[in-house]
């Protein structure tokens, strides 16, 4: 199973991905997580990416495509994978299409997670992430059992710099200009499955996604 999760920042891609990878027994490839790990480790990639990430801009296509190309060749991807937060531009979509073709891989579906701007802003400002394991919580919609502490590993929860209000606005604009065109792109290729994620529990939305993928 090869899936792409498309949707604006704050749509819940990371949260739904966590459940979907259990369901389909495939790894999640989150380019945002890969970049954050590189920033934390202080690698050359991390130093380059940080500037773009902190200002809500996209990291250049050639950097991101190279990362994904390498990652999908790893052994755990042999039965498929879920791309979360990639592709984010038409150039990235074209690049991954030719990588799939070269490697004899077939995309099963692109799930377009639809959420209104009001809800997105509420989710983004409330989001907290674990410094240790990267798990996501939300002070508004998915609070941890103990304030500021990860339920899974007891790591410290923090607010991402790019989840602060001024950067959120920029990220939503970037989504509208650079990523939203992928909705038409995948619609034209008959791969797009819309899922309304404005209401419902996480499990209900995951179920809707699974239904959409099947249909
Ligand atoms: P995310 O965690 O998916 O919201 O990603 C956080 C940030 O990482 C984004 O705002 C971008 O700066 C960068 N990023 C993640 N994925 C991509 C991508 N596919 N293309 C370009 N930049 C990306």
C-alpha cells in the first residue's frame, strides 16, 4: 500500500498517520519529522532546513526529493509506505511520480484531508510535541494526562516555533499557493480521495480515510 496524505498544516496528518501505519503495517515517512530530527542533530541538512522552517517556508524541492528517494529504498518500505507532508509542490509530485515509475511502484491513493481555516488555527496554536519521541498532543483537542508531559515516554512537551501565530499565517499562505494546486493535480490523475475532517473523533476520521482508500 502506497499512500499520500495531503492537507494543510494542522489538518491532523501526523495524528492520522500514526493510526494508519498500524492498520496497514507500513512505515510513515514524514518529511517534517525527518527535517526536525536533522535540525535537532545539527547536521548540514538541519542547518540548511532550519531557516526555511522557522519562517514557515518550504525547504527547496531538490533537498526534499533526495531525502524521500533515499528513504523509500530502505528495507521497511518493501510493502509500501505512507507519505505525510510530501509532496508539497507540483515539482515534488512530478519528481515522485518518476521515481515511482523508475522503481515499478504504484501509488494507491492520495487522501485529501479537508479542514476549515478556523479549525486549523485552533489546532495549530494548541499543538504540543514531545521533545523526546515526537508524539503530538493538543491542549484544546487532545490534552496529555499530565500538563506538559508526554503520555508515551514522559518527555517534555513543547510548542514548535513554527506553530506560533505569526508563522502559522505564513504556513497557511504557503499551503494555499504551493501545495493546494496538488488537489487538482491528483484529481486529474484520478487518485484523489476527499475526507472531511472537521468533525469526529480521531478514530472516526481514520475510519473515513480507510473507507476512502478502499473505495
Ligand atoms: P510539517 O511538520 O509537515 O508541517 O513540516 C514542517 C516544515 O518542514 C514545513 O513548514 C517546511 O518548512 C518543511 N517541510 C516539510 N515537508 C516538506 C516538503 N515536502 N517540502 C518542503 N518543505 C517541507
